[in-house]
C-alpha cells in the first residue's frame, strides 16, 4: 500500500519541512509514503472563505483516484490514542486498499465536495493547530503507528 499525505501550500518553516522529511524517510522503511504539497490558492484576499475552500477542494479532488481511501484531518474527526490509530492504520493495510490518502486542508478546512468524497475523518486533538505544524505532527504519528505495528521500541505505554 501507498500512503499519501496531501497538504495545501508549502510550509514557510525550514524546521517543519525538515521534520516532515525526516518522518517521511522513516515511514518509507515500512511502505511507500509520499507528501504532496498543492499550490496555495492565489488572490485569496479577493475571495470569500467559501470560494477559497472550493478552489482548494478542486485541487484536492484532482489528486484523488477511484479506489483511494480518503481520510481528512478534521477537527470534527475521530480521535485516537496512538495505539488505537495504529490499529486503525492496520485495518486499512489489511483491507486491500492500494492507496491511503490523508489530507490536511488549508486554514479554513474543506469544501463540501471534499467532505462528500472522504471515507473518514481523523482529529489529532480537540486543540487547534496550524495546518503547517500538523504536517510534522501527523507524519510522526504515522511513523509511530508503523513502529507499534512492528513491535519496535519507539512507542512507550
């Protein structure tokens, strides 16, 4: 299976980009993992929030293929402890899905069309994080889940 993390826009922070790259390399030891950064929507100052979400949503939907299992990182999503997330990931790995697509939206969330296409939603916390820092946190959680599934000593209960 391939896991793809789709994000909106590049990060301005070299430190965040370095962390995402570090965990992407680590995850690639277990399965194919890719991070796709979609370009920021241009001229957002002249757009409503809804228009911006729609433009971002169109870009996200263009990246998806039939058969992809799409999960959105969303504040209203399901919350898991790390071990529970590992079990969630194991179910996806065992399901025969060829590509698991995890999506981190822009600062205003997702369009209705993206919500309609999604197979599920995950939340990292009830707290709000910038959509930039979530990239590093979530990449680390994917790595942590894979180490849990492989009984490696990274995670401690």
